């Protein structure tokens, strides 16, 4: 179908200067594609979506700091944000749970801390943080305390890393590979994993094994050699040896930076000026912050990349339509029967809506079953892991730091639920939406509706009663889906299907009831079995209710899609028949215009793909060329 915008000839569009920043050139190109190509051809919805994604500001830029015990993780975190007392440190202080540091806001002012329990968040004075989150804390060691936070958030006024969230992992956890999950970058998130060792010795075997294991999952790795002030003569040699070890064993270049956290926090307390700048530079913290900024820089391009990719999908759809119109002129004898057959197929779908709705119900039931089966498998793995651990180590190890092991159990449940929910959403796209619609706009609308049913929901179970009710009293399990925020940076997020739909990680919050851990192995194993069984039941209910709400949305969208597709095909058939009856000169004029328009569309696809590659890899800027169809 031809619009008024198609009647003219392509006009050349001035390209942004090749030396302009890639993000600026991406904005200019996206504006040119949407305003001068897609909208004039009636592609308003895909244009709106592309512009919306390009303007997204929902990134969670974060730095996850991990390392073995007593390597100086918390001191390095304090040096990064420029506040000596941000994370509890001391000769005998060991962080017992994950702490997230971000910019202070009106809701989360500096000088406070938020401690996260399964069912609530409490704001406390920052001075009391160590009592709640360190192994030696007053509340942590108090046997009368029945519930401790499994995470904490600390707002930092004037953080030297700006809007970057810094995550300090527990010292008691050592180099637990599960912490690397926090640093996996997704389609809308950026993260750097900082691995902390110190200047006393080159990288140890456990440190090398951790880097090797996590390197494939996390692209942005930095190794930091701390305590350089305590080994002034040898720390540079240690840094060089670490670089050589990484290349020799891993076959890749990983940055290694030497930092004196002590000197960095002393410098941060100085008055702004050249003297402070010099002191910070000597400490090594400036080099580390600069390196982190460069690693996170690609995150600034991710919205532009996603917007351009969406626009390219619109251009490809337009190119297909133009090729159909060209074929109607050059091969009308073949094209009209093909279009007529497609129309008959769509008309049949419309006439037999009850049948395809039954198929839809069957497919939705299958993906729900696949997700619940996947969760069963994951929860069985949790049961086996913790049963083996409890039986092998006995209760002495767990009782030594119940807060840490509670958080670790919670993290395992988080990962299990996240995996099953992500599988559910992925199959919803690949098996339900994509085969029926092949439209990014429609998937975006459906996914928004589905996510709205999952977001901010809490399903609570009955209390899990033990044989000795007064002794074992685990609290309710709560489940939900959370979006990205400072907490999102703490937990992590997942991206789905490569179309920019970002889903908050499914989480499971529970109070292990430190009574259970302290009461003995039998009670703890009983609680674990009960919790796994209840998690399975409540997750199945959550997915079932989500499908009940999503199904009508999909049905309505599909009916509208079929109706619109029928109208488009009818218009294409009429246009092809009219063109076949036109005189030779009219056909040739139209053919020339369509071919010119197709060439402009294809040129802009090439331009966009080249710029996407540049934004993704920081490639050398290349000149753009193209135009806009009229």
C-alpha cells in the first residue's frame, strides 16, 4: 500500500561528522531513521519503541568486589567511594553479609543504612551498621536475636564513583563462585568484577581458579593488588608477576592495578585541590576508578544500541514490504497468487479462532510445566547441596556464622527461582509470541503486561511448623519479582531474548529462623525440606495466575494482528493488480522509485549495524553514508 510519503524521491541526509562521539552519531542516525523513513511509511509504533529504548535510564552500573579473607575488600570499597567508614573495617572485623553502596538520595540520605530482612527494610544510623553485618557485631553474636538481615544498603553522600553501585561481598564467603553471578552483565546492565588480592604474594591457586571460572561469564574483570603501602619495595613486582600469570594460564590480558586503600582514604579526607589529587593518584585509586569508568563506559551506549537495533527491525520490515511491491511489478504473475494464498490462510485463522485458541492454551500449559519442572530440578540440587554440606560439616561451621549461611541459602533460592522464571519468559517469547507475531512492538506490549502481573507481588505461605513448635519457628516464605534499583544492583538482573525486555530477578526471601540452625541438624534439614516443597507450590501458583492474566492479552493481540495482516494483504493484492493494469511508463516510474527507496533503506540498515558494532566494541569511528526515502 502506497502512502503520500512514498510519492517523492529519496533525499540525501547529512551525516554527523565522523569525529563526533559515537553516542551523538547514534542519536542523529536514530532520529533520521525514525523521522525521515519509518514514520513517513506509517511505522509509528516501532519508531516510538526505538526512541523509548534509546532514552532508557534504567541501567544499574555496579562494581562487585570479591576476594579471599583478609585481603582488604572492605577497605578498597571505602577507598573507591571516598569514605573511610563506609564499610566496617578493622583488625578483627569481617563482613558477614553483602553490602551495597550507592549515591545518597532524599529517600536514602547519607549517614543512614538500610538493612534488608525478608519481609521488610529497616533504616538505621550508619554508626550501627557493624553491629548488624559483621561477624563480631553486637546483634550478630547475640544468641537472643532470632532474625538478622541478609543484605544491607549504604547511601554515600558525594560518592567518588558517582552513580555506580559498589557491592562488598562477605569476607567469610571467600572466593565463592556464586558471587560472580552478581557481576554478569545483561542487555541493559553493566558490571565490573574486581578481584582483590594483596601485595604479600602473587596470585594464589584458588584466586587463579576463581578468575578462570568466572572469566567466561564476566567480561569486565580487574585484579587489584592491595596493601601496597605495606610492601613498598615489592608491590610493583607482584603486579607484574600477576599480569604474567594471567596471560600464561588464561591466555587473556586482564588489568592488574596496585592500590593503597589507606592512602586513598586519607587523601579523600583532604580538602579538594592539587594536593589531594596528587595524593589520590599516588595511592593508585585514581587509576582504578578510571579503569572502572572505562569498563562501564559501554553501558552508556547500551540504550543507543538497543534503540538502533529496534529501528533496524523496522527497516527490515519496510525493506520486505518494498521488495514485495517491486516483485508485484517485475513478477506479478507469481506474486499475486502467493499473496492470495497468504490471505486465505489468515482468513482461515480468523474464521477458526476457537481452534487456534485451543492450541494457544495447550502451548501455554506446556511452557508453565517446563518452568515448574526446571524449578523442581534446581530445588532438588539445593536440597542435595545443603544436605551434603550439613551432614559433612556438622552444625559447628554453620553455627559459627548463621547470618552468612542464611544469606547463602537465600541466594541459592534466588538463583533457582530466577532461572525458572526466566525460562518461563523465554519460552513465552520463543514458543508463543514470536511464531505468531514476529513483531517486536507486540512482544514489548505483551511482556509489559506479563511483567506487570509479576512485579511487586508477594505470595505468602502458612508457617512451616516443626515437631517442636516452640523451638523451631521458621517464618513465612515470600516471593516476588523486583525491578532494577540500587537493590537490583545488589541482587542482579537478567535480560531476555535479545529484544531488550529486562526482567527483575525473581527472589525468595525467608527468615531461616536462626533457632533452626542453632537447634540442630534435624531441625535444619526438616526446615529445608519444608521450604523446598512450599517454594515449588507457591511458584506454580504464581506462574498459573500469571498465565491466567496473560492469556486474554495474547488472544486480543493476536486477533488484532490477524485483522491488520488481512487488511495489509488485501491492500497489497489490490496494489499489485492495479500496477499490472497500468501502462509501461507508469510501472517503470514506480519501479525506479521503489528501488531507490529500497536502496536507501538498505544503506541505513548498513549504517546502523556498523554504528552498533562500533558502540559495542569502541571501534574506530567510520564514515556514514545514506539517505532517506520519500
